[in-house]
C-alpha cells in the first residue's frame, strides 16, 4: 500500500519515504521501520514551519511592545491550531493577547504561510512556561523542566528533572540521579515545571 502524507514542497520527503518503504519491503519483517522514518520527517517539517512562523511574526509582535517567545502549530485537519506565546516585563493581560492576535492576523493574511484551515490562539507563557530557544533554557538553569525529544535517547523520549546546564547547542538534565545531554535539534517540546515551594 502506498500513502503520500505530504504536500507541496515536501515531495522530496514523500519520495524518500516511498523509496525506503520499497527497499525495506524486499527485506523480511521490516514493515514497521517506515513508520518511524515517516514520523521523524514530519516532525522535522513541522519544526521548520514553526521556526519560519516565529521569524515571520516576531517583528510585528515586537513592534507593539511584546516578545514572541515561540509558536506551536498543532495539526488536526480543519481544526488545526496556531498558538503564539507572548511575554512582557509587566505580565500579559487578556487585552494584550487580543492586540497581538490582531497584529499577527494581519501578517498571516498577507504572507499566507499555512495552506490548511486553522485557528489562531495567543497565550501568555503560564506557569508551565514553554522553552523554545537556547536563551530560554539559559535563563532557567537550576529549575525543573520537562523535555520531549524527537528521537529516543538512551531508550527514552521523555525527561523530567533539574536543568543543570544550557549551552548554545545542547542542555544537560538530571533525571533520577543520572545526567542526560540533549541537543536542541532533537528537542520536540520543553517547558518549565511549576514549583510551589
């Protein structure tokens, strides 16, 4: 069975998947392998889209006095969601989110970077603050974080523990008295864990 999961400029990825799938079909008991390859490629494409959106929208958000921490695009067909996380030294109010939503919508209408229908959401970082950039991780060294990786590392993809260090290329997290070094290019999602101590 052939399934092409990508559109537009992603034809090379679809070709890669089909080529690998055909090759592995000639080998016995390897049917599950294309699944992991397909997921890895999709995550990479999604990350590229989110990075592009962040770069595209940051100047417009900064122009009205806010910082765009990053964005998430959650695919769900016609119910997909583009979520923007904003911050300000004085905190974020509901009216701030509405103002940024209006500003971002104007840019998105002109640039039209997403081909599918989606809902735009603007949010404050919240207590479980998302971490997108090396500077975000560096700011919160010593805090408890939750990190999910794209590909398994040492047999696991979820890491929850003390953020020991953050450089320009990776972070070090201590989980159950064991330290893990995680490269930024393998991090799918990361956020602070709220502490009430």
